[in-house]
């Protein structure tokens, strides 16, 4: 083997090793945006466990459904349901939303993390939503409150079996089939929808 070939092989090996180290370091240390939204999608989020069937709670969910990406935010009890359904797109930690009823658009920063010891019981996950004005809201979830996008109705039934007081706010979430497609990239301006 010639000296030039040996140098090329050594250079290729150094390059491959450097790329591997960079990817590992990126995954471990620098890719906070991807890790920071790891639990955001297909998870039910609420501000507190309802104390009774009349306790109003804030709830939030992002579903990556077979028919598209839709979400819901609202304040509800078992007797009063206030829900706004929206289309969404998550790029890094930026959550862009389109609210078809009002033709309004919004954008918030999303951060999720495991927080079992810092969150009120029985929660294990935390989510912070921050608008462009710096106002924020913290929501909570449990690891077993996941929504299977292929079977939303059964997922909701499992969650409400576990926590019956969530039944009112979760009803109707499984019917995302009527939501039409919306091209979020075509939206020209993202003004914050005053959801919190």
C-alpha cells in the first residue's frame, strides 16, 4: 500500500470517528430542543387533577393522527366542556397553531421533561408553554396518559378508566376525521392566540 493511500485511509478514519463523536455529543448535550419536546405529542396534559366533577381544569393535547396533526386546548369539568380544536406543527421547540374557528394563528415555545419528584402527585411529566410575551403555563401528565394515534378512542377510554374525572374533557377527542388539511408553511404571520 502506498503512502498516499495510507494517508487517505487514515484521514477517512479520523473523519468517520470525528463525525461519530460529534453525533454522540449532539445527542447527549446539544440536542435539547428534540429532547425538550420528547413527551409533547400524543400525551394528555392538564394543570391539576380535578377534585370533583365540577372542578374546571385546563387541558391540552397534541395528536399526530393518521389524518393530520390536530390538538385541543380548553377548560372543562365533567359538566361543562370548553374546547378549542386546532391544527399544529412542531419545529424544534416552536409549536405553531392554527385555530380554524377563528382563523387565528399562534406560536408558543414548548418544553417537556420528566419531573416526578418536583410535580404534584400523581404526575410524572411536566410541560411548559411560553408565548412570545413571556407568559407561561405549566401543565402535567403521567407516562401512561399516552394517546395511540392509531386508536385514539381506546387510548382515551384507558385514561378515563384510570382517572374518571377526565372523562368530560376527553370526550370527542377521538373524532379527528373531520379535520381538513391545512398548510402551516403557507401561513404568513403567527400571532399568538390568547389561550393562556
